[in-house]
């Protein structure tokens, strides 16, 4: 053993010496220099009467550039292994593994010429000018490494001069109707007197005013036709702004335009490349001309998605909304909209919509392998058969079959329900591309997306350690969008009935010793409604937000009927089962500093379920749990809580659930290579009960103690991002448990029995 340690020690030293001995500049060209990091950045502030923070931030952003081996900032922290791989491990053959390793882990050398400090200095001056700090200047020096003149850092020296502020905002005298509209928009102007001049704000306002004019029918108007002239001669350090239409604006851009002929033309072939006849039929419906739709789609279905009619004033929102609504039908693989000047007059537009259909019927198969904390593992599969254009009305019928088969390695017991665990399920749904309502809703045509869904499903679950169970569900709901960022979903009817068919002695022992848990399994007939609100602007490249708010209820209508018609005492039943009565609300808020893949990602998840009336506890399937690959990754799924409760022996999925869940996650995501990303994360949270449970001490939520019962974990992970799917591995390490150990709640030693490294394998990002 001692000899093996010496060998490992010697090999480690040898590897370090080899890495240092290998020169990372030997393969550079004669005039090339390796960039090793940012030197010093000296900023002299002459704008003493203005806040220099925006200018300083700008300078730091422009000078920021990561060298090889940098982890977080501009300093080299790690050995430049990617550069070493690039220089010395380039494969000579066509071996797939060697080429994959090289492409994944190699990094091109970061050269001084690539950083281009001269251009960065010019950009600093330009950007400072853009935020009002006129006449500022920047220069740089290249600091060569004393030991190797092929390596160098870059230092910057920046002088920030006095900022100019806005003194007055004036408008040109209106000469046409369009000028009056521009002048009348002054209340919406984002430029304010007293503010620092900001070139980007000026450009943004030109784009906003131009978009406002296009929305009001000025189809050909562009931001270039607006001018915002700055006059700096009024007083030192101040300027007047003059806003108005450019003198070179063409006359046709100063007129509003209305729609004349609207034509929809279906062409092309289906996605399976089998040619289909293009019918020369022409049908007029609601002033719209349809060509080529015969035997494929009813004209009235497509007419409902088009927000223009003959004589309507052009509006960009209706233009984009029509494209979005047509795409949301899900039956076209190509949609193109063109506007052209009508030959009869100069103030009318013809609209042509070209569409190419998809295949109506699709069949998808998905296979996977899953592992669970209970020790079970096995394959699963999902088969989906869908018809996207049933009844020539873009109605979608979907049938989904899914199943998983699991077995547990090790000793089997006689108390198990069979030899294997498995789930078998069937789900079906019928989706209408409109809101099917018992009354007329005229505002439906103004919505970007509308859907009505009817769904039904049945699942059989055999968990050999605990139970055999069936679940049947039936739902009817609506989904709509008024804007691209906001989605509403409302299910006025949602029925879910769960029945325990058979249980094991181990399961019976657990639930019989805890009436609270037993009752949660008895009351699993859910009949109610649910509403979801989603705000998502994560398509932005920086500072994006995702917010989901869900509110659901169960049993209220049934209870109203039963309380007036039943002679029995509570709890009332439906179809022989006790129905649940509760209200449940959850909030999932996320913030991304750069994007969902890079930068800092923050999530806060909270949820509460309150039982009342016919129920004394929340049904088990509606309770919260904590831990797992999308929760607190240092702990096994369902292994935390509730509160500070610690079971003598973990029951896996039975008694570690709660009525309240609070979790927070923060994750730093960074790029390692083109298809490999890394992450560092910290997770915290737990679940709690609303009411006291004598069988689970310290499980109740209390404002003065819940913070002391938070579990905390940290770790690191890799994301293999192949665009079409993401394979994620996260290694979680527990830092704090909700219950106290020998050293308190915090884990202070690797010898603590609570310490361990947990590997999470998952598909997709955790949030």
C-alpha cells in the first residue's frame, strides 16, 4: 500500500512537471503573442459633477477578455489544459473518440491580436461618447512577460471627461398629419430634460416612434426617416434636442395604407416528399380568397387566424399576430406573408399568404432508461400517435402509450407484490385550435393563440415494495395568449381518481402508525379547477425572466351539492371514494443574467396547499416533496423533511412530504467548449406541514423556526448540450441538514455520516 502511494505521488509530480515543461507558445507564429490576462485598468474621472458609475462599468465591460485557463474573470486560475490539448493532442487519424475528445476539450490560443486592444480603446471612446461623456480618451500598453516575451498582459488607461445633459426637447412645426402624430407622442418619450445624453436611448426612441407610426398604418415608415438633432451651443455641458421628420422622407412613407385584396395560397408537397395535387380551386370566405385548400382545410378555420379584413388599416401587430396564429395551428411547415402596393391606388396594399402543409399523421417513439433512489432501475418507452388536422379543421387528436419496467438488484422478500415494478399508462387528448365556449366571445380574434383541450388518461402502477395503484383522470381546459410573453391556462374541470388496489405489510405498517399519512392516501379523489399564469421573456439574450403562478382548487362544487343533498356525516364520498377539498398555490420565479445556458441563473419556488371542509389533509399526490435532480441536488428525491423530522429509517416515498415547499437555487453556468458546459450551484429548501403531526415531530411550519430547518447543498455539474437534447450530470454535496447531527445542522467534516457525494443524471437543465 505504501509503495502504491509513492507511485501515485511520483506520477502526480511528473504530470505537473510535464505540463509546465510543455511550452504553450512554441507553436505560435513569429509575430504572434499569447494573451495571459488583463493587467491594470487606470480610470481618471474628470466628470466630478456626474455619477461616473455607468462610465466605469462600461470601461470594465469593454476591457474584459478571458485568457486561456480563466474560470470566472480575466485572471488565469487553472492550468490552460484546453490550450495544451490544442497544441499537443491533435489526433492524426480519423478516430471518432479522439476527434470528439479534441473538439470538446481543446481551446484555441487567445492571442493579443485577437483581443485587439487598439480597437477596444476606440470602442471605449465611442461608447463613452454614446452615454454623454464627450471628448474622453483611452490608450493601452502591452506588458510583456519577463520570462517569456511571447506572453503578455494588456493594461488600459482611460480618461473620462465631463458629461453632457439634456437642456430642452423641442419638436419641428407640424406640416403634415404624420408630424402631428409625432408631436402628440411626447408623453411617451423616454428622453427627459436633465438626463445625461445617451445615444442608445436616442436610437431606441427613433425605433419606438417609427414602430408606433407603422402600427397606425404608415406601412413604409422607417426609423431613418426620423431625426433627433442635438445642439450643444446653448450652454456649456448642455444640449437641446430637436425631434421631427427628416426632410428627405419620401412622400409614400407619409401616408397610411389599408388592405385591399387578401389571398391565401397553399402550395408545395408534404414533408414525406410524396407529391400531392395542388387543386386550382378558388374559394372566397369573409372577403378572403383561398386557393389550393380543397380537401385539406376548411377556409373558415384559416380565416379565423387572419387578423386583417378588406378595408382595415395596416398594423404591425396584426401582421405579426396573423403569422403567429397560422403557425399555432400546427399543420403548416412553412408560412410566408408578403405585402405589395396595389396597382389601382397608391394607398392600398395587397396581402399574399403562402402556406405549405405538414403530414397530418405522425408516429413518435421514445425510449429511455431511468434509475431511482429506491434501488430500482429499468427501461421505459413512450409511443405517440397523432393526427394534426382531424375533420379538416386543424383539430389535433393524440394517443400516447407509456410504460416503465423496473427491477431491484439484490434480495427479494416474500412481502413484495410480485417480482418487478412497472407502470403502464394510456393518455388521449383532443385539441381544438380555438376557444370552444357556451357563449360568443368576440375578443377571440384578437388573441395570438387559442386552444381548447379535452384529455383523458389511465395508469396502472405496481410498486412491489409498497402498493398496486390505479389512476384515472379527465380534464377540459383552455389556453390562450394575448401577447407572445404571457400565457394563460384555465381548466374549469379536472378530475383525478386514485385507488389503492393492494398494499404490502411494510406499507400498511407505515400508514397505520401515522393516521395523518393514512388519510392522505384515503382522500385521493380530486375534482376541481386550475389556473396557470406564465410570463416568459427568456428569448432575450440577457436579463430574462420566467414566472409561473398556479392556483388550483378541488371539491368545492361537489361539497356544495353534497352538503345540501346528503344525509350522511362528513366525509362525503363520490363513487365510493372520499373526495378531496383543498386550495393549492405555487410560484416558480426564475432570472437569467445572460441566457438559460450561460451566466447566473436564479430560481425561487414556493408552494402551499390548504385542506378544509371534506378533507383534513392534502391528498398524497398533491403534496410537495424536496430533493432530487431538479430540486436540492445534494439530497435524494423525497428524502427531506417535513421540517426537522428525521425518520429512524427512510421510507423512501411515503412520509417525507408536506403541505408547504420553499426552495431557492443559484447556479453559475459557463462554457467549457462548443458542446460542453459547466455549472457551479447552491441549493436550499425543504417541505413542511401546516398542522402538527404527533408522529412526525418538528415537522410543522413556523415563521420563527423554518429558516433553521432549511437543507443546503452545493456542487458542480457538466451539461452535454447537443442542441436537440441536453444530458446533465450534477454532483451534489450536502452542507446542512434540516435536523441536527453530532455537529449541529451544518456538516463540518467528511467523516460525518450525513456527508456524501450524490450523482444526478438527468435530461435538460434543472430550471
